C-alpha cells in the first residue's frame, strides 16, 4: 500500500476515534479473512459521523485523484469519507504560477470542480508560501519592487478568478505562511 494512502487511512482512524466514530469491530463487523485494519477503516464514512458544524477533511492530491492507476478508487474514498478537502500542494504557487503572467488554471479548476461535484467545502492552504516560490521568480534576478509587482499580479489574478467561478465551495484560505 502506498505510504500516503496508509497515512490518510491512519489519519482517518484517529479522526474517527476523536469524533467518537467508528469502532472498527463493533460498527463494521469482524474482519473477513484477508481484511486489514485499513480495509475496515476505509468503510467508515467520517463525514456522516461528524456533528453539525464540524467538518472532517483530508488532502486532495491532483495526481492521486486524476492520474494514478487507482485514481477512481482514491477519488471515491476521498469524496465519500470526508466533507472538506484541502489541495495539499496541488494549488501551491510553484505548481500553478508558471511564468510572469501565466497561471495554470487547469489544476485550480480540477480541485474546485471535484469539491463542488461531491458537495465538499474547501480549505486552501498557502496563497503565498516561502516554500513554494516558483523557480522562475526565485532565480529571475528581480528587484524587490519587481517581485512585489509579480506577487500583486498573481494575487489579483488568482483570487478574483476563484471568487468568480467557485465562491460556492471556496470557503477558507490561508493567505501567507
């Protein structure tokens, strides 16, 4: 099993226990021959266990949801078990801001379209993050004033796009880290 999948399932188990959720044996039955704890925990729909107002989330990884050999299964697990999603690194500056005046909105659209299609809230991390500066900006030899201008363009381009297209699912955004 992929390490991220194990970690996701472990995190889900911990969340279930904290929320008073799945008792793997009592609620899901005894394991069948060949079942693992991960198999049984995967059956637990945390989004259904959370009290009103508490959202249970997990990370959305663009590659795992769209391109991995088990993408359909990954998308199904994420959308059925959780009601909030965060894009992990999929919307990081260095992933979507491809040059001075170009943002790759394809990944942005995939993330928000996934959330909308599955009735999920979103929590986006790091509009601006020192660990996700695009190479072209970091190595471009720009003056401080030019960097500010580029960053201002990025923010003034990305945020209005998200608000205009995804205001119904774009609920929270960490701005600067």
